[in-house]
C-alpha cells in the first residue's frame, strides 16, 4: 500500500474550521524544552497527582456537609439521608473509577470496559490535576504526556483487533528525514498506510474520508491533547508524543518501538520490547 502525504490543496476542500498543527507553540520564545525536548514520563505522574486532587475533593465534600449539617437537620430524616448518601455515592464513584484506571494501567487487565469510546483526556478533573502538579514544578506538557500514556493504556485494553486497511496513521511534517524513513520501513512491514498532515484540518478530513476503526497519531503533547478533544474519543486513538531536541516543529523524532507496538496492538499481534537495541517479542 502506498504511503500518502496530504497536500494543502486537498485540505481546502473541507469546510471544517482549520486548526494548524503547531499553532499551540505560537508564543514559543526559542528556548529548548526540559530534557532536550524528551518529555516521556510515566502514567503514574498523572495518576499520582490525580489522587491528591481526589483527596482534596473528598475533604472538601465532607467538610461542606459538616458545615451545612445544621441546615440538614431541619430537613425530614429521609431527605437528610438522601443528601448525605448522594454526596457519598458521587465521591465514592469518582474514587472507584480512578482506582480501576490505576489497576488497569498496573496490570494491563481491563477493569474499565465502560471507558470504551471515551478518553481520559476529556475528564473534567484534568485542569485541577494540572494546576496542582504545577505547584510541584511539573510542566503542563509533561503532565499531558502522562495523561496520554494513561489514555493509550485504556485504549489498548478496550480495543478489538482491526484489519490493516481500517488503521489510520497520522504524522506531522516536523519529523526528521531519518525518522520518516524508519516509519516507512515499519509501516511497509505491516502493509499499512501513513499520512503526513500539515494541520488539524487535514487530519479531520482524513478521519471523515477513511472512517478508520483505529488511529495512531504522532505530534507534540499539546497537539495530541487538542486532537483527542477534537475527535471526542469517537475513534480509538493511540497518541505518540514526539521528541523535540531542536525545539517544536523542527526535526522531531519518535520511539519506533512505540509506533510498531501500536500497529501490532491494533492488528492483534504480540507486542515487542527493546533489549540492548534489539527488538524481541515479549
């Protein structure tokens, strides 16, 4: 199958409002990012700070109930119990959901079948987690990397096998030439296509035309988060954050093992791991 680079002329045919890839870096001052643009972290950064947010939420919830207790006592007993049990039920449900997410990430087993068709990046708790983590020196981009890794884990355990023609791979134009050639070799190995897109508008057009059952998207954390929010988790997405040793939008690269494992996951093949530079089956 031929690999495809989507042109700007093709993109003009769509009526969807454009979102240029990389426009989230318009205010970039030219300073190289932390760790030379490699923000790869673990899903436990997000889950750890989310646990702090949930703890604060629980404390705030029960404190609020304590403060309004005199007013609750004026209500009929059944009404007071309904309010207390309702608050406890909501707080307990949120705690349980994130406990099951943690168990899924830890074990690789599917404790969250209800997350099929959803993405953790759409969770309302994320803005609070980002704010709390910033107090500890965790950048929004690094936190986004962790969030996307959690999302990848949830997508993987909920994803059924698909055919190669049902898989859509979206790449940014900023990848360096060597990485492009390596991706060509990997995709040729599994006879799947990839598309190089100049903007979110082109990506949306491809999603509408191809109607894939699975997507592998490569971009910076900012664009990946924006893309997931655009799609609304209607399509399963594995998000691979690029590494930016020269800064955003220029000569970026990715972990090829991560790309190959994403392809193998969708096609129902055993994953591989990297040991001393060699790829072996896990």
